[in-house]
C-alpha cells in the first residue's frame, strides 16, 4: 500500500514532462538494484512550507551530507570505468536516485538524468561527468590507503570524475529535501564519455535537448588541483574558459628498403621529422602571439625491430588546441597544408585524419568552452554569498582560460552556462599532482564546497525568477 501511494507523484510528473521515467524506490530494470539496499534509504524530506535555503544555510546543509558524498566517491574510485562503459557507475547513480525517490531516466545510456522540482520552467541543468582514464594508480598510500585505491588494474579516476558524481548526488539529497520550495525544475545530468567521447553531445542528441520544460541554464564544476586555486576556493570567468581540442593522425608514405642504400628509398623518418618540425612553426609564425594555440605531436611510429630496414610508412599523432573557435577551425586547414608541404620536400606524401579511432571509439573534437558572461557573474555572486567570500580571504576568484578542453562546451553552445573550478590544491593532503597523473589525488576536504555550489546555483536562479540579474 505504501509503495502504491508513492507511485502517483512519479506518474503525474511523467505526464507533465512527457517522459518515460522511473519512479524512485523501485528496482532498476537493468541492474535489479532496489532502493532499500542504498546507503541513503533513510532519506527524509523537510517540513513543507519552510523557506527555500538561504545562502548561509547551503554550506551547512552540504557539510551535513559530506560523509555520504565521501562514501559514494570512494565506492566509485575503487571501480573506475572508461568512457561508454560506465555501467556500474550508472547503476550506483540510479540506486541512489531510487533511494531519494528522485524520478530519473536513461539518456544516451549509461547516461542518467534525474529530475527534481515542480516540473515547470525555469530549468537548471547540473552536470557531472563519470568516466575514468586508462592509467594505473600510483597514489601515495600515505595519503590514500591501498584499500581505497582503484581495484582495476590499468584504470583510474585520475581526473576526479568520481568526486564530480558524488558531489552532484550530495546536491540531489539537499535539493530533494527542499523540493517543495523550488520554484522550477532541476535536471541532474550524470554524463558518460567526457574523456574524448563527446558524451555531452550524445545526451543532448538523445533527447536531453528537447526535454520539457526546456533547459534555461547549465552549471558544472571541475576540481582544479593547481596552485592558483587552493582547496577551499572556487573560480570562474565570463567568456572562453577552456580551449577547443582536436586530435590528428598523419600517415607519412615513402618507399622503404635496405638502410644501406637510402638513395634508392624514400625515408619516412626524415619526412616525418620534417613534418613534426614544420608543425611547430604554425604556432610560432602563423598565429597571432595574442591568440593561444597548442600543437603537440606526441606519437612517432616508423619501422620495426630491424635497424637496417627503412619503413614504407610512418604514423604521427598528436593534439591541437585553440581558445578561439575561428582559429580552431582554421587549424584543420593549416595542419594539413603544412604537413603535406614538408613531406613533399623530402619526397613523401601525407594523409591527415582528424577522427582517429582506438578500440572502436572515435576521439571526438570539442569546441572551446565559453561561459556566458552574465551566468558567470551570477555564479560568482552566488559563491560569494554561500562561502562568505571577501577580497581578503580570496575564496572566490576570477581565473584565466586554460588549454585543456571539456565537452561541457556543447551545453554552453546551447544555453547560457557556467563552468566553475573547484580549488583542490592542498599540500598537507598530498593533493598537488595534476589532473591525468597516475599520482593524482582528489582532496576530499573540498567535496562539501562543490556540493554547495551545485545547490547554490539552482536555488539562486529560482529565487531570482530564472534570471541572472
């Protein structure tokens, strides 16, 4: 009888939103996991009619769920999964959403979207990515014990996406607890395949973009373990905050043969070396010094084990980045032209591929991540209020753009959006290693701050009537 009475709100919301949704508290169709097995099964709702959270309360509320957030983060850290294979991660997310009685659905599975609120506009999209990297963890056991490290050889959460998921689940707890006071709708977007698979675009194309009510604004966090953003701080900026990125593979073709008679062959090593060198001149001589561009050739493969054999082909591979979308598009043309010209000088030909595939997965291109100026100012104002930031304590900072890329850029191309750094550099915790390092360590002391930023952005946007000013 209790379960029957819980189904009506979910069905009603499904009718309002026009979605095939899953009710909280029911077993997951794919995993068979029931909410009763969840650590958050005792989740309760605050008394109806109470005021929406004030900025001063949000950090306190976030601290109150921090043990839960840390536990989820550690569970996911022990079980990392590469892009488009995040099935266990997805099952954990759905388990927790069930337990919180949050309506949810699969979108570009293993992607998951949870829904909180009154089913009406405005809509705040809060996003967390969830894939790991093909790295073997070498975190210092003095700072992160062996039993907490990745249990999968060759796989590691070296970009902190486990923490991103955990923080958004923590925010879901608080928002659900205060759902009665939310004058709008929150889409909790748990996104697969950020690490090169364009999971954000896939989710948008699979139905997220057309969900009703439509998305008004989007917000995301990325932990940032660098000295400019120590633990406890947050930062963002209006305009471009992250570069656009692409990958290339250049096949250099010559004519192999015995290395003792190079004059009878066409040496692909010489040709390839010329291409690598020539590509560097694009940045130094073809790009405006005030326009940031990176071209890095990171792979050069030619020949086999025999030292007296010259190969027929060589493979070069690398990445290119730009903060300007116009420059990023131009790089495709100029890389191909420069590579071809340099190779032809030494008698070789080239073929450039901008969609390299590995293990059946294509490395996708990402446009620059451009924060909406008004949304970024709004996020900084919200963070200042929630954290009690001042010029003296520097808890909220305006940051500089960086050359790494993010597929949150696809959300930012669709609606006014903000990507925010969550400062996580902490020498005392051993959290000084960069993202994508085998020794990377996420400072768990910052997780409650990230949770608060998710909650604060949604609450402030609704309180402001779905406007930034």
